[in-house]
């Protein structure tokens, strides 16, 4: 995690240096009369890098693998046929992970404070591993619904913990971009693997989870080994809460305006992304709520409106995920130069233009290229929003804010695709594009309401402490 140190004369080191607040800040130590313990004007804050200290290289790899497994959750077909269930009943699989995500948002801070990142590294992958073992024996359908709650709970813990940790690093935009790209890469290869197992090898939908058992076992080993030293005591030392704070970490996050702006932004973003990737016809197992499933509405739109064959429609959907992977990898460097606020505005502007082209230009080739570019410009928005939150809020609120925002955003992935599906049944699939366009405009308005620049992290903590001191003397 990020650490802080006072260095009178900063020199070159392996950590990024950041100015501390002004020495005239009201945050002073009054324990000794006449002594001002405010940091000097030359003091800096040192942020860890992905490769410094050395253990971070292995920890970052473990988080990348965890997010790759995370993305592979979007990948198995055949439930309706295997269990002879209606679409509505099968849709419970979609709601279960969201319930788990919501539970994780409630317990995120407690797990961190009590058990540290070690607890997340054990509990999250264990939820995956146990659930995938159960799935592999294709149990009765109600068991699947219950077990996907555990999958969602593990996803929620991992999502908030690793996003918050990497968001506090030096070069956080680039590293966060790589982290989220691992998810997109997993979501890209998952349906290809599942299709090969089911269509080519003639195996059941549950055969996919044989692979997921091995992947999640490796996730558990790498995460536990690399984060074993990160206990609850270490987490509290690295992410101190002001001693004068009147609320807990989770309640403090919910009382902050930035938390709600972030949550609403993610809600709309996931809704737009989910509409692009959800389908009532291809019904994958949905074990994550940030992105619903590969290829759905894109495949439906390309086949029914652009009259593409099955191969071309599937390739377009794969292009969306591939574009998202490339965008999160490549555009992260542009984001670090432009800054989080203005880069997301640029990406939203480009997304609106590309969505208009995708909607209004009746060309199969143009649509396929446009949807890949749309994935590329939408991809960086989520990790960039997380990085901005870590700059706007004190460290003690990061896990609570990100956990709540991703859980709340997951409801956007649950609500909007079903609303669009209901509208599409009455008005046709063409209604998809104006809805996505409207969502992009709405989240652009929400983003404009975000503060343009994050204060120094220590300044935020000092202000939080000062606010607590003021409230403690008010009768």
C-alpha cells in the first residue's frame, strides 16, 4: 500500500515523490506545548511502485492473474437446454452474483481492518475455487443460484481490494489499465474456450469449470503467498483513519459526495457496457456484474439489423472485447498525460461519435470496425475513474468507496439490459442504440460534476481530521 515519509531533501529513488500539505495546515500535534510537528515545506509523500519494493512485482502479477480469472467467469453456455428452464428462471444466475457483490461491499472494510489484504487474498479465490468445484459436478439448479452468490462475494472483495491498492501506486493509471485489461482479456478468451469445449468437443457446459478450477487454484496460491505479510495491523498502519473521525470507514465513504458521483457514474457506465454485451439469446453463466456477457446485444444487433451471419456477428462481439483490452493497455499512457478528468471527457466524446456511426451508418464492415473502437475508448473509463477516486479521497475511504461503487454499478448491469430487452421485444432491436447513446450523455454529465483534480492524499486526510476536531467541540 502507499506509505508516507518525511524527506527534507528529496533525491532520486524507486518511489514516486509527491508534495505534502503546506506546513501552515491546521493539522498539528498539540501534544507538546510550543512544538509544531507539521511536516516541513520540503516534505514529500512516497508512493510504492509496481516493482518497488521487489515483492510488489509478484503481488501485481497475482492481482493480474486474479482479474484474468475474474474475466473468465463470463464464459459457459447451455444452461437453458441442460436444465430445461425458461429464460426468466435462468436469469436468477445473473442476479445471484450481484447479491454477492452487495454483501462484499458491506464487509469489505471489515475484512481489510480485521484480516488485511491477506484475508482478501484467501477468501476471494477460495469463494471461486469452491464454487467452481460445485459447478463442475453440475448440481441441481437451485444450488447453482446459491453458489453464484459466493462467486459474487469473492469478486466484490477482490475488485475493491486490488483496485484500491493499485490505485495508490505511482503510475497508477498505467498499472490500473493493465489490471483491467487482464479482465477484458479473460472475458475475450472465455467464450472461445467454452465454445471449443461445448461445440467442438461435445462436452457439457460444466466442462468449462474444469479449467476454472485449475485457474482459481493458481489464483489462491499466488494471492495467498504474495500477500501473506499484509495483515490487518499492516493495513491499518498504511491506511490510518483519523482518530477524531466520528464514523466508521464504510459510513464515512457513504457520506462523501465523491462516493455517490462515482457510484452513479459506474452505474451508467456498466449499464451502457452491459447493453452492448448482454443477450437474451446467448445465455452464458454470468459470474460478474461489471460486464454482463460476451457478444450479446452486439451479436443480436449485427445479425438482425446489419444482416450479418453468425461468424461475422460473433467476430464483432469479440472485437469489442479485444478493443477494450487494447484500449485499457494503450490509452492508459495517454490518460497519465492528460489527467483523469479530461481523458475521460475525451473518451466519452469519442464514444458518442462512434456510437452515432455504429447506429446511423448501415454498413456491416463499418459497424464491425466501429464497435471495436467503441470498446477501445470505453475500456479506460472504469480504471481511470477508480484512480481519480483514490486521489480525491483519503486512503481510509478507498476500499469502502470502490466496493460500494462497483456493487452499485453492478445493479446497472442488471437493470439496463433487462429494460432494453423488454423495450426491444416491443419496439425492435434498433432501439438499443439510442438508449446507449442517452446513457453515454448522462454519464458524461455526471463526470463533469466530479472535482477536476484530486487534492494531495495527505491534505484530504488532514481535512478529514480537522472536520472531526471541529465536530467534537460543537455542543
